[in-house]
């Protein structure tokens, strides 16, 4: 391996260290970084693992605030999958199906930790319902595709939100996991297309058509979906180089971004403690 390729190993080590230290915000940053490295080096084997690590980071970031008592167990249960994904980046076995199979294994393992208490008691696995729901949602996306050309829409986010909820509550097959992952990637890229507008926004038709084509194929192609994910992620990281976080900040404003209650409470406590210390110091000086 060349000295240049060793950068990928360093990115992976940074991702794993952030995971081990519960710094999931930093893990997300490092995951974005390895995707940019993959674009620069043209390394196709890193795209699925890189985006996988990003989604792991975002999931654990939510768990840290919502169900902090389960973090340690969840990390132990999922760590072997992360190790496998890391090894696959440099494996001689380049089958796209192996990447996706590991993605599914992770989703199966993490699911019981992301379910809310009532969801865990009430909802049952129902793969038929998941399949029917995904068919409806993807048809709905196709029927409303012109909405994607309008500024104030969150269609991709809405579809993604429903898919994520359905898989969480009713489980899903490998095909469902793949097309949820692709929608997540599309939404990341689309935020920038919407920000730029004009002819740039027209490019969404190309990606959406490929997405719909692959979903409606009788036989699922791991290779084609892998290639599509790579194309989307490459476009997304190039947009980031041009516009950085400005498009994402605009999306937060558009969605009425709110701080989670748990975070707000911790901030309140921290501010109160700081003020108390400053008052005490002031009294002592007087």
C-alpha cells in the first residue's frame, strides 16, 4: 500500500477511535472525511463503508441523548460489524453484496436499541407491510417529483422519515435497507442542488430516474446500487467543497431546527452553574 493510500487507514482509525470514545459528532465528521478521501483517491471500495459509518454515528448521537443507559451495550453489540466494515475496505473480496449484507446485519442488531419502549412492546415484525409501504412511498415520490423543483419542499426528508420509522417498527429486508440508504444519500446531495437552484436542480431527475429504475427491477443488483450510491456520494462531497455547510444551515432554518429537550436541559444546567460560579467569584472579590 502506498503512502497516499495510508490516509484511508488513518481516516478509519480516527472513525473507530471516535466511536470507542463516544464522540459520535466527531465520528460523523471523520466519516465525511473518508468519503472525501475516497473521492480524491478514486477508491470505490470505501463509499458504502464510509456512508455506513456516517449513519452509525448519527444513530448513536441520538441514542446518547435519548437512551444513554443503553449506549455501552449497543456499542458492544455493533462493534464487530464496524470492525468487519473496516476490514472490507481493504479486502480482496470486492463483492458489493458483502457490503450491503453487513449493513443489514448492523440494522438488525441496532434496531432493539432505537425502538421506544412502547414501540418495542406493541409493534411486531411485518415484512409484507414494509414492502407494501415502500412500494407506496416510492410511487408517491415519483408522482410528486415536480415538487422537488420547488424551494420549500422536504419530500426526500419526508420519504426518508417514513421509511426509517417503518423499518424500525416492522423490520425490513435487504432491499429495503439499500433503498433507505440511497434516499438518505440523495437527500444529502439534494440539499445542495436545492440551494444552488436553476439548471443544477434539474440534475435531480437523473439520479431519481436511476433510483426508481433499480427499485422496480425484478432482480436486485448489488453492483448497480453500489455504483449509484458512489455517484451520489461523489456529487455530494464535491458540492460540500463548493458550498460547505451553508446549504445545510439553510435546511435547518427551513425545517425550524430545534435543540432536543435533553440537550436544552443540559445547556440550561451548565449556564446556571456558570452564572452561579461567576456570582460567587464576584462576591468574593467585593
